[in-house]
């Protein structure tokens, strides 16, 4: 069963399998048991099941082969009064129970972990650790301020895109400083500003966004066009 709160038994749907011949499945709070399609299940005696819940949708794999893809809806569910209420809740944890209602300890569970990875972007370099899927984000300090970058490990074992909303880009601070200095460009500071702009471009060129490149090019042109002679 899926639940939307760890402290109360408020169901958010569920999925049942009867290990008989042939195997049967049931979308809990939606309908009764049905047989898997003929020849869809692998013939091996030992079977490894992977059950993925995406909102109302359930995808089932057996020994790496997709054997079911079904979405709880008014068309697929017989239990009109319960399917939308329960499946409409966000699942935050699950509980395994046997047909008699007690936890079944004869099965082993394996999480598909998100592998460790290094990410290089306009915002710097970030090392993300190997971790299991979770509803809370993984956090890493921003490289150029004291805020945090975040990303989620999804149920599929893949990291989501990183949220860099609170992180400045690698060249952003330096280019802003140069922009401010360009407002007071004189023969005295022109060379210093040009050296600083070249340094930023050389050191952060591969981590500059299109906006950064536009700002840098604008200031290069302005410096080149100024003649205080």
C-alpha cells in the first residue's frame, strides 16, 4: 500500500500481486484482480519485480521486462467511490503486507539508487553523492555565495535537473563589478578594467552563459572604441 503520511493510515493507492499460476495483479482501491497478459511474464522461476508509481500511473517490470503500464482512471477503475480520492493523494511511503494483512518478510527490497556524479555548469562544479530516492532534495552549497543548490533523486534512479535559483553564475559577480566600473571609464582606469575583463573571460569562458557572453562582448567593444588620446 502507498500512504500520504507516515503517521496515519491514509492510503494513496496500492498495487497487489498474487503469486499463483498464472500470476495476477490488482490496482488497489481501483478494481479486482486481473491476469497479466499471456506471454508477457518471463518464464524464469525466480522473478525480480520493479513497481513504479507516477501519480495515477503504475508501471511494472519483471526481470527487466515491462509487463504492465496502467493508469487509474474512471475508465480503468471499477471502484468509483475510492479510486480518485485515494489515488489523488501524493504517496510519500509504502508498506508491504501479505494477503492476511501482516508485513511479509519473505521478500527483499532494492532501491534503484541515483549514482554519484559531477556536474559542471555556469554555476560552478558540483559533486552529487550516491543516494536513494527521496521526497526531500539533496543539497550542496553554492560555490559563489552562501545559499544552496538542490536536486532530487527520482524513483527511477535518475537525478532531476539542478535548481540553481539561489546560486550566482561563475562569472556573474565579476562581470557586474566590471559593468559598474564601465560607468566611470577614464583614461586612468581603462587598462585595469580591460585586464580584469580579459582575466574573467579567460578563466570563466567555458562557464559563461549566453547572457554573460553578451555582457562581456558589449564591454570589450566599448573598451576598444574608447580613445582618450
